[in-house]
C-alpha cells in the first residue's frame, strides 16, 4: 500500500530520504557501469552515503511510524517521487556488517 503525502512536514521528511537516495544512486549507477558484475558490491561501496540514507530513513520512520511497512508518494517542486521504505531498509541492511 502507498501513502500519498500532502502534509508539508511529511513531504519534507520524505524529500530528505529522496535526497539521500539520489546522492548514493548516482554513485552506484556509475560504479555499476564500470563494474557490471558487482551490483551489490557497488551499493555497499559508499558507507558514508549509506549511513546518510540510513539516518534519513530512520528519522522518517521515527517521525512517521506508519511508513515503516509502506511506500510513500509525494509531489513537490522537484517532481513526483515514490519511496518504498521497506525496500530501502532491506537494501541498507544488506550493507551492514
């Protein structure tokens, strides 16, 4: 189930997650282009960026507990966004020691 966000405070929390995700996604995409056989390795190659993403997701869940098992969708001046919070948590956990 997807939660459609309209509250500006909720959108701001989700945008923080989206920004952290965008930052690491650019790096992972470049890594995967250069190393097509190491997709998971690429995702875990940027521990500082992954830590920022984890902090953003953890903070969003702390503020909005209902998101933990949902996807969220929102629109703002940066466009339309959809985030699967459980999917992000799974990816983050795969890079944890």
